[in-house]
C-alpha cells in the first residue's frame, strides 16, 4: 500500500506556526499518520500508533566579549508502533520519503511478529483516551522567537557584559548563551486518538568567574520560558549571576556534624524529582523503589502537599494529553503527607494491576507546598528558621540510590549561624535517606522557584549528616 508522507521540500506553514521556521504543516503530518495507520492495518496489525514531529532551533554562545558558537538545529522523526495481539514492534525514521516510511511500518510489523507476547502490551484503553475537546484545549505553549544569530549574539553579549560590570573581582567568564527552540508534532492510533500541537522553549544564561588563582569561584544564572517576552532581562541575569559568584569567594570546608540543611529553591526541586522517580510505574513494577506499596501511606511530613496541574497556561510541563494520547487531569499527589496516586503509563499500570494516570512521558507541573508556609517566609526568614546549619546552593554527583533511598551528594553553599550567613562553604558531602528526609521536612519557603516542571520554595530538612574536615 502506498503512503503519502509530506514532501521533504519546505512548504508554507499554517498561520499559527508561520514564524517558527517549520518545513512541514500540521495537516501534512496528519495525513502521514493516517497513511501509516492504514498501512499497518493492511499488513494485519491488530492495533497501531504513530507520531511524527519536527523541531527547529538556534543556539548562540559568546565568551569574553566575542562570538564563540552559532548552531542551528533542524530535525524530524516518525515513530511507529505495531501490535499483533500482545506482541509489539517499534521502528522509527528521520526519512520522510514514501519508501522509507513504508519500510519503517513494515519493520515495526516484522519486529512484532518475532517478539514474545507481553500481557501488559497494548494501546491505552478507549475510555482513557483524550477526547477531541481535550485535544483542542489551548494551553498557550507555542511562542516562536523570531531572533536571528546576530540578535542572539548581541543579547548574550549584553548579559555577559552586565555580569563583568558588577565588580573587578569578576575576572573571567565561561560565557553566555541564547537558545530559541520550537517544535510541533501530530500523533494518532487505531483506537481513535488524534492530536498534536506546537510548543516552544527559550533561554538566556551566563556563567561568570570571580577571583584569581586558587581563590576562584564560578556560578551561573539563567531564565527559561516558553514565551521569549517573559524572559528576565539580560542585565538582571548578568548581575545576579555575578553576585552569586562573588558570594562564593573565600569558601572553605566545615567540620563533620549532624545539622539541619536548607536547600535553596533552585536545588530543592531535585528532592521532588527523586520522589517522583520512586513513585513512578517503572520503578514500582521492577521493585526498584524505596517507596514500594506506599499508596495511601504517609511518605512526607504531615504539613506537606504535592499538587499537579497539567493544564497550567504556558507551563513547562503542561500537556492536554500524555505521550500515549491519554487525557491529563489535575490532582493532588500528596495530601497532608499521604500519597494519593502514582505516576503510571498504560503499560506500567497494567503491570501493577492498576489504571493509567496519564503519565507516559513524566509528571506535569508539580508544586510542593507546606500548610505552614506564610508569605513572610522568604529566604531570610528560612535562614532564621534554619538557625545553625548548612544552606545548600549547589549539589554535585549522582549519589541517590533509588532502591534504598540512600542519599549522598557533594554540596556547596553557606554556613549559617543563628540565622545569619557566616561564610561560604565548599567540598562537603551531605548524606541521609530520602525516606527519612521527606518525613523530616520542617518547612518550605515562600520563595518559590520553577525548575523545569517542578516548583518549590527553599526546603528545610532536619538532621542530615555533613561530612567535612
């Protein structure tokens, strides 16, 4: 059966994507998916799914006042899944020619023929699939940035110049960069799902270096948004990055002790990420989670809630449906410290004897909140709440054991005495167990920061082991 994919030559985009530089229109992607599904059916597939996507972008970096790199990316992909009962085959291609597309569908079909049956394999159940109304939900995720290499370089240079202008102690730079990325996709399956949308993500960053010789410190700051109009100014990013680097000068180690640790909001999202991994389907059905069988159990301090809002406008984790076409829903993941729900795809849900939660592709705009937090609980107040202990602003290494929950990370930040920063700290290790750490979160600040699709204020954890001198 012939397939009719979009031409490989550029064609006019729809009005919604006209400024994105896409080579293909959404209606072309729609036809490609229909052709792929029709071919899979003709070959004898019991079910099939397909997704076609395209991404374009520009990345520019500068260093020490000079242009360093200009990179343009353009990629496209077609992924095909074919089912023969409970046997699944998957194949992909970046070649949209009719011959390559047909070969890809046949390859997926052949793989399914020789794959062992898996009782959990299959498309989502019909009742879970996003409806046309779900698909049509506009979450304002697409804001193309019509910036060229010259304009991006000028913006990055402004950012770096703002950093170096803060102090003569800013002696070097790891550079500044601008990234403008946009993509679109369309997906469908043989159970009736059809949907897709365009999205964008843009950023501006800088990494200044303070001091000289052995007394040198580096820090960085950035702004990342779907809408370029909402990026922080180059001058604001540069100044703040420089201030962070300067504040680290004179860092030293501290004595080994057991102390409370305050995680800056910028790094506290990592605790939330470790929690999500522990209660996600893959870790649960493989038995590699420290939170096995925790549904309905207390997993955090009783003043904590975790909220999920997949339909937040312009949210970095927003989506009207997940990677399988399952509708997404707002929910409370943790309520008063008690786990209310896992993060499951259709496959992992079947492995666990449960229902999908619409999380093929991960979590969607999580927010950690404390019922004790008040507007006045900003960072200075959180330092006072810490009293004497370690304020962590950077973590290093991958020392998190998802099976046992054991946690050991290199850290730097500031030693705090009686609620006041005493001096910067480096070359220390903080350790504990995530199961205990989550239960011993004493406070969450009002200084909320969004890192990717996770939002939290600074997080104060009692009783962590600090390995220093």
